[in-house]
């Protein structure tokens, strides 16, 4: 099964008790439109037992947790507030005698990144048939991304945010998966699966396949794409 694209990065605030995720609050939210994602799992080193001048046994336990890097088209203030433990604030200034209100974030240095479940959908193709694969991580935390800016030249050079996070591995007795993937025949079904775990989408959307990073439109109703 070959990957041919991805769309939609979704998240939900995780409720954690005694080091274990017990559920999610606030419903499923969009982190942004997907450009790329890369996950590096924590894999143990081989621990071979040598016997008769060769490897008789080998302990190579499964991976658990890791690091994820994602590039988005943008990150809204509301998303940054959710991820980094901030509050969106409003302030008003006077311009030509009239009040103008702006919104922003204040970083004080004592913020704690919130645990979130995160998922995206990867498009695959096998034997000419396209599938929509949900890639879902049970719990992760994200660090404040590095920032840069440059002047606009004759042609626009797109400046997109890259965020890095730590994905937690096995929790408790390992009953619940820390990572899972499921393939569905439609994007609606893939999104519905994410909602079944994280909760209903705050804003119903659907990816427009084939339109790359621009690929989102509001869903007219609960039944699917317009």
C-alpha cells in the first residue's frame, strides 16, 4: 500500500489520571491543514543471547512512544492556547480616536503543555483503489515551535509552522493502544472513527481530495461532504 497524500491534523484534550488517559474533553478540533508528518518511534536495542558461536535468542521488544514532527499550513491562536497551556486574550488600542481590538497570547514562562490525543489521515493506494488511513496517537505533548519571519519578495515564499511533540508510549497495563492505524474506504468514515475516540468535531469539515493544502470545505450537514 503506497502513500499518496495526507490531510487533516486533529486533536483533543486528554484527561489523564494516575498516568493513564481516561478520556477526552472538548471534542475533536482541527490543528491545521496537513503538509507533512514524521514520527520516530522509541525502539529498544537488540539484546541477543549468543550460544554455539551464534545468536540463540534475541530480545527485541516492541516500540513504545517516540517523537513526532508535523508541518501545518498555519496554527491558530486557539490551537496554540490549547497545546501550550495559554489563554487567548483581547486588548484594545485607540487609533484615530477609535477603539481597535486585537487578540493575542502572553507567554510568561510557567506554562505547562497540555496532554492531547492527535491524529491525521493518510491517503493510500493499492491496486488502483484509494484508502483513507487514520493514524492516531493516544497521548502527546507539544513544545513551543521555533519562529522565523522574512520580508516578502517578488514571489511569495510560504512560511509554515513546524511543531514537534513527544508521544507517550504504553500506559498502565497496556490494555489501551498508545498508537493505532485503521484504513477506511472514505474520508467521511475515517473522520467518523477519529470522532468515535476524541468526540464530535467542533466544526464539521471535509477534505477535498486532490487539492493539497487547500483541501478543506465545510460540511453542509452531518451526512457528509456537500
